[in-house]
C-alpha cells in the first residue's frame, strides 16, 4: 500500500485463481464437507490434536489434523509453509486437501 496525496492506494498481491480442476463446484464441495464431517465423528478426531479441546471445527490440510479455533490461530501464525489452516464448515476444500 502506498499514499497518493490523501488517498491510500492498495495493491493486491494475490494470484488469480484458475485451472479447471480447482474451480469451485458446489456439489464437489458438499461431498468434501460430508467427508470431513464423517471424519470428525471418529473418536480420535473429536478432540483438538494440539490442546485436546472438544469438537474441533478447523483443520490443517497439509498436516491432516483437526484443531480448535484457538489452535487454528497459532497454526496460521506458523505460516502456510508449515500449516495450511482451513475451516471444516466455512472454507472450500480442494480434492487434494481432502484426500
């Protein structure tokens, strides 16, 4: 971001999303949501992998663990090169993240 007179100019650094395989498909996302919710029903996944809190609703897609909202903030601060945090219910999951 830089100032131009009294106006703040914000430049987006995000990359465009693309690729046919990564487009959002509501049916595919619903399928992924069901898989994730079924996984959360397993006894080992009913507690945060880090602190043991009940009913985690977040996950580290690359580490393959479910975590609570508090630990999700810690994981986000680690950086995406270490932990890719996603909400089980709010975010869209790609097939490679659910495998």
